[in-house]
C-alpha cells in the first residue's frame, strides 16, 4: 500500500508526559486526535486528553463524571467473573460498558505549527450533564461566518452521540446539547454554506443491520439537521473493510470537496484515505482512493495505548492551495503531524 505522508521529524509532537493532569489523583494516559484551527495568528490544537487513576496490581480503576460534574472512581478486581477487560479502551462490567479513561479537551497553540504549548487563561472543555458523564472526545472545529463550531463525541451510559458547542473567542462557549443522538460520531461541519444550507459529515452505527458508514446531513441554521444520505461504505477485502469515519471539515478544491477520512479493517488497523464530493451537491461522491494515503509505519504509530493507528480530525490548508498539514493521533497515545500535497492525493483518486 502506498503512503504519501511526509511525517514531521519532530514526531511525536506531544506525548502524555508533556502535560500536567487536570486534577490530583489522575494521570494522563493518552493525548490524541486533535481538532485544529487558526486563531490570532497561531495554529491551535484542541487535544483529547484521556486520564485515569494510577493502576494497581490485580484491579482496574477508571473515572466517570457525575451529573453535577464531580469525578467518581470505580475500581474492580481483575478476577471478578463479571468483568471483561480484553479491550484497552472499553471494559464491560455486569453487562454495562465503561471507558477505561475519562477524556476532556484542552487547548494548545503554536507559532510555527510544530512546537505547541498550553496558553494561560483558556478553559478546559469537560463533559457536562448526563449525556457526557463518560467524557468528551475527538473534537472537530469549523470556522463559519466568524463563529467556531465544535463537534465532538459525547459519551455516557446512554450511548455515544455528537455534541455541539460554539464560540467566537475560545473563552466563552455556548452549548447546543446533542446535535446527533446515539450511536453517532466523527461529525465534521463544512466550512462554507452550499446553496444556503449548512452541511456536515457524520457516522451513525448499527450493530445489527448496516455498518459503520459515512453519511451527510444538511441544516438551515446549523443547529437542526436532517435530509441524511449514506455516501461512503466499507469495502470488503480492503483496508477500510470494517469501519470508516470522516476527518476534519472537507477542503474546497477546484475539483470538489475533498475529505480525508479514516478506515479500519477487521484487525483494527487504522489508515487514512480520501474521497471527493461534488461542489454543488456534496451528497454525490465523484471519486475515492482505493489505496490509503497514510498507513501506520512509524514506531509511535505501531505501538502505544492502542497500536497500529493513524487517525485525524484536524488539518491546516496552506496559502499555496496544495500543501496541507494534517495533525493526527498515533496509536491512541501521541499527537503527530505530517505534510500532504493535494495533487498527490488527487493522483490516488479513482473517479466514478
């Protein structure tokens, strides 16, 4: 399989040891899957920070949020017959699924796009209310009409859905609740209206009929969404045979709306690919890469909290209109960067 990514020599850009935990009693296990935006002349990441207590021998412990925002620690003996801890990310106890970590979103910025630091006086974004008690994850950021739209995965024992918050200054936020109900994630709003409508990619899931496919939806106001279409499905025998999901806001090009997406196979190897949508009717997919544009090859992509993973939900398109910096999560533990050429991505697209 071909890999056209030019990885930063500084990778990983961020590791768990680079940031302090949000509170005493927790430690950062993973930094991953940053949303990306430009603000006040800098490149910003809104990084998913996953935390849990220090683990003790012969037990597993993890935090959850209560509805009031307090943190509760649950500890379970490893030999409990009602515990299934075979997945590093999710456990099942007495028939209920829990995340092994609790995630919040944290803002970091950079003058050069390579060296990031945590600025003062910006808030952490944490779960709020009963629909976010297991945390908030994997934020995508879209700047549209001077307002930033934050779409993120909202997790609780009610399921996994898409939360929506907006801001103009990154200090004050307005919460719009759950934009798309469970089970849904990987939501990216287009950064331009099309024929007067807002558009967004998203990924509903079914455990019975259907699959983990990419859909598109539209809205008259950016808050109420409908007119859903399934546009990208998994492909048997290929690198994206098990699940697919959108990356960041699609890139407007002369050929169409270019979306970088992730796909995974049955062995849980996550790679990146691309597809192209019609400029006037983005429900119409006109091209797609058969091979991935990036596969896990570097050590930090192959080994970590959950290895063999490259996953993006944020990028910066440079003024030349061709080069794109994609920031990505590697092995669910590190934040990394890579350069791509849109022309190179075009060369891998198979047009319908």
